[in-house]
């Protein structure tokens, strides 16, 4: 019974915190970006690509670490939470772009007026960041598999060469011929 009460209290606290953050963060983020971009389209595109790329590239690499066998479940959850936190700028921009509350509407108006090009550039940067991180992860996994295969094949070659030398030494001793005398 006590656990149920604790869980219910935690859920209520989480919902209250979510409500407060949903009402404040989109406006705050839009104002920060608007101040940074200052109404210039090229600057908006640059910062959008930067935030989109970096804050999707890094979280994917962090989440990839969850597959490590030495991590236990509490640490895996912590790694996922770190990755979600690293992606916060993209989440905030997404909440402004797709949100339907007054804070996201106000944030959207701010981004359109003070940070032109930022939202779309963030989307394209995020897509590029995810693709780049997946390409890096795939390349590293392929290199690891290739290295393992090379080590296995080198072991086979050493074993085969050792067997060949042992067989050659024995056959040389048994069938040694004397050179012809002139």
C-alpha cells in the first residue's frame, strides 16, 4: 500500500513539473534562439544546422553505449536519460514546431520573426546528425568485425604453418638424400 502511494505522489509531481516546464520552456528557448539569431536568415540557418546536427549526433552515440554488456539496468536507464537530455535543444524546437499550447504558439511566433530559417535548418541538421552517427557506428562495428575476422584468419594461418613446418621437418629427416658425388 505504501509503495502505491509513493508511486502516485511521484506521478502527480512529475505531471505538475511537466505542466510547468511545458508552459515556460518553449517561450524561453524561442527567446534564447531569437536573441542569438537576431532576425538574420543565414545566422538562423547556421545555428539551426548546428543545433540539429550536434544535438542529434551526440545522443545517438550515447544511446549506442547501452548495448555494452558491462552496464547493468540502472546504468542503462541513466545513459538513456543522458542522451535524452543531450537532445534537449532539438526536443524544445520540436515542441515549439508541433506544440499546441500557448507557450509553443508564442515560441513559434518568436522563431518565425526573430530566427528565420532556424526550424527547418534544425530538422535538416538533426536528420544529418542521426545519419552521420549511424554511419559512424556502422563503420566502427564493421571495423571491429573485420579486425576479429583478420585475427581469426591469422590464427588459422599460424596453426597451418606450424603443422606444415612440423610435417616438413619430419619428412626432411626421414627422406634426406646424400648429394651425388662427382
